[in-house]
C-alpha cells in the first residue's frame, strides 16, 4: 500500500471511533460515520460481472432529495460521503453540485467513477472538493476493456 492510500484505507479505522462503538453497544443512537450515496442507477457501461445491472432501472435522485439527504447526514454527524453507484454517479446531473454542497457542509467527500463522464469542466470541480477519487479501469487496453465493460470507452477514459 502506498503512502497516499494508507492514509485513507486503514483496516483498523473502526478503532478510531471507539466512542461510537460504545454508544452502539449500550443501546444509544448512533449515526453512520461514512455513507456511500448512490445518486443514480443509470450506467453507461455493461460490465459482464455487474451485480447491480440485474436490478437496474432508470432511477436517479432529484436535486431536492439529493441535497436533503446530504443535509440530514451532515446534521446527524456523518463525517464523509462517498458518491458511488448502482450506476455511474456522474450520470446524475446534480452529482457534481452535490459534491460541492457536501464539502460546504464540512463533510469529507469521495467519488467512485468509471471515468466515462469526466471532462475538463467537471474534473476541476470534482478534484477541488474530493478528498479522494477512485477511477475504475479494469483493463490494460481497449480490446480487453470492451470485453469486460461491454462498451468502447477505453480511450475516452484514459484521456479523461
């Protein structure tokens, strides 16, 4: 594990929150420390291994609901939000704005993306507000990428 990933990926991270564990153990109300928020079920890939596609619909959170969820998480002392998906989170038109909003409320923000929807405009905004970004590229070239992902976006993702 490199220095950067070891800063954010720690197997013993739960031990940093012993006070929350004690509350839970004694039956007190606890709130999530980190939440994975899926702003949409829509995806622009067709990965052969995807478990979510079996249940996929075209649902996306609207701006009002997305921001309400984020505000409630912040009020209840959630510390971080990871925008991920049952689909590609950047296919929801409000995700980039929601990332900025989350950061403005003092939350740590992260993004898990397949990289297809990244572009010069949104990358600048996303990088400014995210603590980390995970870009899923599970192939060394466009031929294997297409076999795995079912789409021909390898060069686009690499360019992004």
